[in-house]
C-alpha cells in the first residue's frame, strides 16, 4: 500500500473487502472474536501489518497491560481524541490519526493472540494489529505550512539523514509536555536556536542551521500526526517539518542543547549515548539488541511513558526484581531475566539511536532495537523456541500441532496462565486432575481433556511449523499459536474406570406423598422424611414415615407425622440414647431457625408406629438461629451444632454450640474461619477422628479441631478444586458430599476422608473429582481421583461391603432453587480397596432427575433408597423443566443384583460397650463365600451431607455357626451411637440388625426433661 496519506488511508480502510472482515470473524469466532458492539461509533477495520521500520500508529501507547481488551484499548485512544486504535501482541495498545510506514492489510488469522484481559477477544499478534476506527474524518495533509508564534514561519519539509549523512537538524531537544509544532518551536526558541524541526511524531530537534545535506522533500512525506496535537503533522520517517525563526529577539543561550545538552549553536552535533554511570549497583549497559526478528525478545513490556529514561526504566525493572532492562522506540521499557526468541546483538550498535522520551541525550533503542542494561555481566539469550519433545513428565508423549476447529474447543478445560504458562506445567496440571490430553495454545493458555476429544471435535493435526508461539514460562519451548495447540497425550491408561457386567439397577419403589429434603432410617427400620414448608401437596404436614415392608399397600405404607416450625435446610442426626431418637436442629426463618425437634422411632415393620415429632420452642431452642447447620455426635456423646446463617439468605452464623446447653451457660464458640469463608461453607462436613479430634471441611478448606476448646490443632492443605479453578468448593452452595472411609481392626491405619463433587462460583462448573486425605497422618496431603463425570449435589451412601455409591446431582450449576441444569442420571461405585485411579465402576442410569433436595440412604436389606428433588427449574417459557419429585426409587447394588440368597444370623445383645466381645449365632452362609462383618453407622441425609457416617470392620472369630465380634475399642474409632450390623457372604450382605456402641455418656436419654418432650432414660 506504500506510505499512506491520511485521505488515501481513509479510502483504503473503507475499501477493505467485506469478505475479509467476515473471514476474520468466522475464523476466530470460536476462539477469539471482535465484540459485535464496540464503544461509541468505533468499528473494526480488520488486521493490518506493522509499519516498515516503525510503528503503523504513532500516537499514544500503552504496553504490558495484563487487563488489556479491545474495549480498554479503544477507550484509551478515544480519551486522547485519536482516530485509530490498534491492539497488538496481546497486551499492547497503539493510537494514531494515520496508518504509516507502509502498513498493509494482513490475513485475518495473523491477528490471533488473545487479549491479556479477555481470552475471547483478539489483540493482534507479532507485528500485527487489530485495527479500529472512530469513524471520524482524519485531519487533511497540510497544503502548506502556516506561520507560527514566536516568529517561526515554515521552512517547508526537509529530508533528514540524506544518504546516511546524519541529522539535518542536529540537536534532539526535550519539550514541555508532548511534542507539537508549538512545543517544539518554543523549546528551540528558549534554547536560542533559530531552526526547529519535528520528526517521527514525538521528536523535536533544534539547530542554528540546516546541515548534513538536509534538503526539501514532498509535503506528503510528513504524514505523522504530532503526539501533542492530533491536528498537526510532526514529520515522518527521516522527514522533518522544519521552521526558521525570523525574529531578532532570540535568546543568547543557544548551544546548550535546549534541554538536550551538548552541541551548540552554529550546528554543532549532539548525539545520543548509553548511560554509563549513575545506575543501581551492578547495573551496566550491555549492548544494542535486535528486537522482533522472530518475536519480542522481552517477556514483559511496561506502559509507554513520555518521561522514559534509562534510569527510570532500570528502576522499574529493579522494583520488580528483574535483572535485565531494555528501552525501545524512545518511550518503551521492557523487563526480564533472559532474552528470548532468538535474540541477537545488533551488528551496528548505532542503530540504537533514538533519544529517550524523558532525556533526549540518552539512547533508548530505536525501531526494533533495544538498548539493553543488566545487573549481570552475562545475559542469557534463549534460542528460537521449539516443541518440547524430550524430558516429558510421566508417560506423556508429544502428539503434534493440533488445529482447533471453528465451533467448540477441542479440549474443554481452559486455564490461562499469563506470564508463566508452559507445556510442562500444562501436562502436570492435566495429569494431576486425571486428564490424559494436554494442549497449550496462544502462548498463555493450557487446555486439558481426553484423547477421544480430538476425534469427537473433528480435530486435525497440522504441520509442526504452524505452532510458533513461545511459552511465557518456558521461552525455549512452543505453546501453540493462534487456533493451534501444541498437543500431548498420556501413553497408557490414566483412569481405569471399570464397566462391569453386573452394574445393579434402579427400581421404582413406591409413589410418594412428600418431597423430602431430609431422609433418615430409624432404628425401627422405617424411613422418616422431612420437607420444606410449602413444598409438595397443599395440605402436607411436612413430615412422614415410610414402612418399606408395606409398599405394596400404599395406604398402609405412609404415616403422616407433624412438625410445628419449618425445617427447610435444617440438620439431623441420630442420638446415642437407648431409644435412638432423631434430633433435628435449625430451620428457615424466625423461630424455626432456633428449632430443636425430637422423634423417637417406635414400632416394627408391618405394624403402625405411633410416636410423632416433639417440639416446644418456648422450652427448648438453640442458643442462636441457624439455617444450613450441620450436626454431629461427639466422642463424649454430646451433640455439636455448627455453622449456618441467621436466617434465609441472611448474615452468617460463624460459630458452634453444644447440646445439651448447660444451665445458665452459653456454649457458643466463635469460628473466624467460618466468618471468612461465608457463604460457601454451609452444612460443613464434620467427622470425629480416632484421636477424638474433629475433622472439619468447609468451602475449599479443612482443619482439625480439639473437641473441648475447639481450637485449631492443624490447618490442613486446601482441598483441591477443579483442573481450571482451584477455588472450586465442596460445601453448600457449591455442594459436594463427604464420608469417612472404612476403618479395619486393629485400627492402626489413620482414618481417611472421602469428598466427592462440588462446583464453582460464577459459572457453576461442576467438579469431576473425588479427593481423599488421612487428616492425622504425618504431612497429610490430598489424593485426587477423577470421576467419570462431573457432579454437583451428589449423595454418597456407605455400603456394608465397604464400598460407596455416588449418585444423584447435576452436571452443571450449584445447589439452590433454579440454579442447576442437566441432571447426572448415572450411579457410580467407589471401592477404596483398589489402587488409586482404578476405584470407580460405572453403574446404571435412572430416568428420574435427582437434583436439589434429593437424598439417598442405606436400607437394612442392603438396598439404597433414593428420594426427592425440588430444583424449581423452569423452561424459558415458564413451564416446569424439572418438577417436584414424589417418586421413591431403590437402587439394587451389584452385590444384590446377582440374586444370591442373603446370609442370616441371630443377635442376642444389641447394646455394646467398647472392646466388648459379643456373640452372634446361627450364622448361615448360602454361597460359601468369605465371611466378613461390618458396622455401618446410623445417618441422616440432607444436601449431600451424610451426617453421622461411619463404616467399621471389627475383629471377629468363628466356630461353627457362632461368631464372636470384638466391639471397637474407643469413642475415637467409633463415637457413641447406633449402627447397622451386617455379615457378608463374599460380596452379599445380610439384612442388618441395629446395635448401639459406647452407650450414652452424656445422658441424652434424660434430656430434655421439659414440657412437651418424652425422655427414654439412660
């Protein structure tokens, strides 16, 4: 296109073919695309090249901006009243009123670097700008130069540096403010010079005569707009707008350089030099280096400054602990610890010949030249980067340069590491979270996925030469390019997810009369349900009990019960008193948040129970109101109630209390870590450890508390999140689920905790992993295992064989009404006896969406009962998408799906003391399998929190059909409470029988001895 005049430029931009613009948008619409709506009247003009030997846009500059976007660049230029804005190299913004130095249209895909502040927008590329126009008519070229103040009439346009002879106007001079005709002529006048010239938009030169062959040039050659006045032109490349003072009152101070120093009137030479003294200790000039032969040779560019000097640039780099500083184009400053991308020293050191914007006597590089200073004598200059193909971690192999498609990302999980991304870091991150495919793109982006994603998304591998962008964190290796991924595959099996032939099955169990948010199996083998007020049928009482032996007779299966206050988002646990009472605490609003409700299960299967919920707010209440609290039985048999909020979507309640409340005393203990992590810590996970200390999991943190003062014994490492979001949470509303893994006699191994699923704030991207930790092991760390699918709002059910069912929930969203979509219909089995990475089996699918307020509990016959779902999610037209779910299902696990007859036994003693030896008789195994004995603690399930969960495999011996079981040794291994006792014939469990272990040490059986309550005694 040549050097464009302003008018021809406007015509040229208007003539950019529409096909080019549409091609630009089409190519990048999946990865990066120009926003359809831009600020004000600004419009996109496509992708252009940089100028030949200099900037295409010569106005204001902003570089090294980590929050750079198209909008911020346009706003920056608009604020300076510039007509054009250009985004380059991800984080650089340039402004101007003309496109200069032969800049031409470029292929749209050349502008392929994502903006540093918005990875969905393009911000140019190496020597490429995304160009935008304000739509204003650019200023015309001057037909002739007008007379100016101070008596300076025009002396026309002068060619500078003719045939390399040197400056036509010798002395670079600093002006007050930005360079314009007025500021330059004023500076020259004040310095006593009669000749003034402006060049390259922001340079001012003074002398007493034109020298070195300076000769008239065409007016159109001076086409660069003044940095300080966008309506004037200040020369061009090797072109000066020159002015001669014709007055008689010139000051006599000429020869001092007009702020630049040196030289002198009469045309003496003033050159620019490196700074050789006055730098921080150890810093010195290194050399003049070539920039942009293969790419930028510095990783970090700082914002351009009109006061830039060698000293100020070095100081900025020192402040950020860098060891190398570079100055370019007079006003640009760069920092780093190495030079990258094939950096070489310039063969001609005098090409670093531009005076610094803040001190024209100092050399601050030049076009694609950097004056480089360092605090070390030797500078490391790294070669042109190549793909990392050797020294790969683990079983990773290089797969090639993969072309992205134009619709969706090939690999779904994006991580942006501005400044420190590398292929090595990306591979390690993907492997840590169970992803066998890793790709690095656009330099700063890492993607994790599965190898099968390539074929599924129609990915195609291109030539190795298509990936050319260096990794910012490893500049000798490549990190893809625009729409190109340097791709790596794991050679071998990373996730050994089992797909067994016997996967069990879902079955419809019984029509429901309640949409429960809490489900609890009582020691009478019946299931009690509690629901939110206003849920379900209009005349619902909010509480019901199901007799699973009578599901064939619907009218007999369900028993109506009654509660007085709203139990919405309360917590329940089974107490260790001899009646196995269920306690429910907290609630939705007002007095219900203080609620303490008790139910004593009675009756046996097949007969009608008679007891109901007991509640008397005036006589018994929590010390503070709680919505979304957790409850747990401590090792001393008392009840811990922790966390929540003061009411519906109200202030946090960052503390705990103990029940029974001492007479006249408060047991409130403030917890600053709950206050700090609100509101992502509701329904915290509470598990008693073998030491009797408490494991607490909340949001993405965990700690161990001492059980008397509740001081922190140890803050554990943060819980890992998602592969691309370490702030993914595990407790409500980012709801996952947690249980302790089985303990085996003699209980010498540390207890491990399992946490599965969760989600993220904002986008609600569900977590697709489980993590485990042994909190009391030395140097406890988390072990992460990827699940076969994402899951938020899961339920985990402890099974009698020591495995765990993971089911219910959604693939996207967070807990709450209308906040999740895409139910996860698949069930999983987790077997902790298998090797890490081989513990998941993919089971069967349901047809029933089970999301918010869905629950799952273990039945005494070994099946899993599944209930609820109240997401209140509608379609866009207002119709219900996921209805309130009344249907009750059961899952028949694989161990029952074989159809084997379940073993049987007789239990005579159901109240055990610690370490007591208890006999079971008439043990019958029908398959001849290996006999095992397990104890599964009584639990209550709500919001993915299985309160009270515990699985124990006690020691036992057998002789004939009689076996002697040794009860757990203490309240750390087994807190006081009720358990389902199973025997197993190989994999097949018996029906359970209830046993209590550890008695009632806090004498809850005598509490609360108040009106409205019935106590069973101790």
